[in-house]
C-alpha cells in the first residue's frame, strides 16, 4: 500500500496519513458478455474490504450508483455484507449454490455486469501474469474453475484456448 497525505474523503489533515490500495490488477474483455468470463482480477490480499473499493472504482465511474457484488463463499468465507468506499456503499452477497467457483460478479448500474475470474492473491507471478490475459480473451470458452485447474497442472500456458 502506498502512503498518501490526503485522507480518502478529501483535503489533507495536518500530519495525517492514509493508505490507499494501488490500482487493481485487472484485465477485461473489450466488451462484457462474450463468454463465461469478462476478464480477471488478481487481488493483492484476501481482505475484500481493502481490495473491493479499488476494483469497483475502476469499473463504475459514478460514485452515486449502487453496486452489488457477489462472491464465492468458499473463497471469501468471512466477506462483509457491505464495504464502505469513498462516496459509496458496496453491497456484498455470497453466491448461491451451483454458482461458479473462483468468480466475482459485479453489478454496476451505469456500466452493466462483470463476471471476473479471481486469481488467488498467493498465485505465483508467472501464473498470474497470463491468467488474466487468458480470461480476458473473448474467444476463451473456459470457466474460471477450469482455467485455475489447468494453471495448477501447467497446461493452460500451453493451450491456445482449446480444452485439452
């Protein structure tokens, strides 16, 4: 995290320091809704309340818009019901039974819906470098779970979008 002398809500306070997450590590398809995924997000840590404001801020430019996020309960077992962000409150819900694993869904009022592969924060840099690019490829037919399984076996780096 990078220090800043400006509080998250406005003007700097005398001697005050706040910390903001850097921009999200995010790769998106050119247009949402072309495959099972609209891209990928690689959070820096497992603290959703720290990571989510930066992610939502990069996808939804209007701070007055209501944003609802659905998360994989296995990946985020202690996810808060709401996350506060400057100028907005983000509603967080666990995904229902039968939903895709390793996915976060963001329903953003002015820009639509994003379904993103969540690259585990602890993923090796080599794996995490190409997983987002593969997830953002509009020709990629693979689900998030399948992509991560292939990444663990080392096969995804050798495929060209085809299921082995």
